[in-house]
């Protein structure tokens, strides 16, 4: 029964991380795109085909969200390649084991 509990716990952790990263990163990027998109405002207050000027604050928020998504993706790539980086460059990231000498 102990083995079953360990497998269920590990499976739950992997599923949770997959959901957070699989849904979270695209949501961050989509929110950044939404902030980056110019608002379209017509003369009568409705929507128009001519975009209005973008706000500096919304641009800054968009760039921060893009940077966060980029950092998450880069950290994921480094995490997957941690053993290769440890073996090739002798740099231990994310608790990688040092190469045997």
C-alpha cells in the first residue's frame, strides 16, 4: 500500500505542475498580448478600425508578462538539460550531481 501512495503522490505532483505550466504560461502570454494590443476607439465611443495610441503603462505590463514567460521557458529548458550542463560545463543547476572525475 505504501508503494501505491508514493506513486499516487508523485503522479499528483506531476499533474499539478503540468497543469500550472501547461495552462499558466499560455495565459501569461495571452494576457501580455491583450495588454500589448492597441485599443480601437471610434469618434462616437464605439469600436473603430483605426487603432488609438497605446498607453505606456499597458506596454510596460505587456513587456513584463512577456519577460516572465520567457524566464519560465528558459528555466524549464535549463532544468531539463541540468545533467548535460553539469557534465559538459561542470556547472550544477537545480541540484544536478557533479560529474565524476
